[in-house]
C-alpha cells in the first residue's frame, strides 16, 4: 500500500533531498534509483508517453522500494489528478505554474472542506478499506505535496503572491523553459539572469516557510549540484533518467579513444 510521505519530514529536518524524473516507464529503473540512494522519483506524464496504467505500476514500484513517488501532470485536469492520487502518488508537480492554475490544482488535490477531490475509499491510496473517512481525508490533505513548476519570468515576478498561497509546498525552478523565457536558451544557473531568478526563489520560499527546488540535468556535474544546494535549494532533481543514461554512455564511450 501507499507509504507515508517521508520527503516532508526530511525537509522539515533541514535535509537536502535528491531525485530524478522518470521518462522510460521502467519499474526496474525506479528500483535502481532507490538502490542508488535517491529520495524521490517524479513520474513524468507531461513530456513522456506514459499512461495512467503504467503510472500505477511505477508508483507501486516506488512504494515497494521506499522511494517517494510524485507525478508531473501536463495541466490541471481534476479527474485525472484524482486518479493519480488514488493510485498513491505522494504529490503533484504542475508545469507553467501561475496563481490561477495553482488554485485549481489545490482544489483538485484536497478533500473537502479544503478542496473538491472526490471521495472514495476503494482505492490504493485509501487502502481499499471503508471506514474512518475523516481521519484518512485529514491525513491525506496534510501529506500530499503540491509543487509549482516555475517556467516563465512572469511567474518569478509574481512569486511572492504564489508563495503566500496556503497548500503550495515547493517551488521548482525549471531551467529549460525559464532560460527560454529570459532570452538565454539553454543557460544554466551560472548565467546572471538565471542566477538572479534562483536567488529570488530561494529567498522568497524561505520567507514564506516553503522549499526551493530545481533540476541540474543541463549540467551534470557534482560540484555544480553541490553549489546549487549551498545556495539554499533543498530539493534537487538530478535530471531525467534519459539525461543520466546518455551522460554515462557518452563518458564510457571514451574507451574507443
């Protein structure tokens, strides 16, 4: 069954947590992520070809391997978000976040009275057992994490209002789309504009008691990643499974000389 969301406790303890985006849809890769010491996996349903049935198997694999499963959705579809949460996802990552779609996300993720998520106990997340609804709904509302993916300069400019929204837990700076929005496509956080955006997110999230998050897949370098953590980013996505696989192949292909 669904495991408790240990990411919340690790963050509350001041720990840095690491994870990856999963594109390939392989439960074996989820297990390997856990074996390698990662804390979470984000099952990508925005850019990949993964469907709902496959996502369910990946969430089960994550729970079995004791790695926390999140799901990145393409947009706010309340019916589909409900199904992903019923499968046992520990949280939702929302791309292109703004105040309007974040408000809709929070309504879709939370049971009444905090939101509009439909009630059903014959689900994996509820343990397939009836009874004790109020306790389960309260526990689920507290445990689930809502992660806003910041991909436009307008979202960075509006971050103080976004971070003030109750229920949003983490703010994920998406370097690929944000670099395009800032007019520096492909730039890392070594770029002055990208660096300033990251500093804004770290400072604003701290002020509101939230968490900063980003991805380093566009610069797979340990020292670069450590530098991001030292700047106050508590949640670090190493990249996609594809990023790391291709990087490893390229490095090892050097045996040809």
